[in-house]
C-alpha cells in the first residue's frame, strides 16, 4: 500500500501538540480575528435570514457564525483554551485517507475513468464539482459537512504515469490544502484492478482552519472514506448502464425501424 508522502510544503502527519495554559485569554491573532469575525457575521446573518426556508441548515450556520463572531470580537478561542494554546501558530490535523480496493474492471478502463477528474463527483458526494481547466489544472468545489457552504480551490496534476499512477495537489495559497494519489495494478488475472488510494485534506496551519478542523474532521473523514468505497459500486454498475445506453442510442445514420 501507499507510503506517507510529502506534497509541496505541507505534510499529512502534522499534529497539534497541546500545552498547558489558562482559559479566557486572548489567544487569537489579529488577522485570524478579522477573518473569524467577517465570516461569522456572514454566516450568522445568512442563517437568521433562512430560518423559515431551511431550519436545519440555517441553525447550523447560525451556531457556527455565532461561535466565529465571538472568536473574532473577543480574541479568545474556547477550543484553543481547552488545549492550552495562548499564542503562536498551531498546526492542524489533516484528514488523511489511505485505503485500497479491488474493482471488477480492467485497469486501463479504470485509469481512464479516474484520470478524467470531472468524473470524481459522480461517486464522491463531498465534491460538488471538478472542472478541468487544461490537461494539468482543474477547479474543485467541496461541500462543508452539514451543507453549510462550499470550499473552492485550484489543483494541478503533479505526477502521472499513464495507466499506473495519478498524483495531484492544490495550488499554493489555496483555501484548503488538498493532495491525492491513486496507483492502479492489474488484478483478477487482468480482468480487474487493484487501487491504492491516498486523499489528504489539510486546513492552512494557524488561522481559522485550526478550530474548525477539529470540529469537522471526524465527520469529513468518514464521508470521504465512504466516497472512495463508493467507486467500486459506481464503476461496476452505474458506469456500465451509461455506456450501454450510449451504445444503444439511435443515430441519424441508423434510424430506428
């Protein structure tokens, strides 16, 4: 299976190291406070304005918005206090998915399907869209757990061995750091494919990402892990029907009789 790898300037195994400290202190920097207050005010306003239309989503936005607004205006982050952080920049935990699966489809077909990155949202429900800009660059949009918003970033293919390996990474200064790698092996006497999959999401260190990551990472990790496993069902069943429907569709050259 895949080994730990470093993509760009960040690493999947970053961990937040707790230290001892008191509570109710200013432990959020000014840039982080401004970001928290601005985003908090937006989410709070949006949530309150949509309470009657979509109560569950609106309440989630209101709760998160209120927490961020408090964080920004007071300069105190209760989560930071609970782990003893008083100042400085903390590293944040990554969502780090490493898994493998075997699908009952030939390797070349599986590779071709995955290499067209716009196919990923077909089985990865946490992705709302992936738009290929050119042969190496793409625009990604992911849904925040609870459907309270979206995260957007651009990525590039950083390593590719046709028919065997695809590796991608978000561009520098993205809202969220994302990287992934898929390796394809022949299986089932050439009738199937074994995949080694690594997908990593890492909020920017320090800043707003640290507190939110701790709240959302467990949910987000469960969703992504299930999305990867969904690929087997999709490639073996749903992709078949699409190909079949396309093959059987009448054309002008061969009109139905």
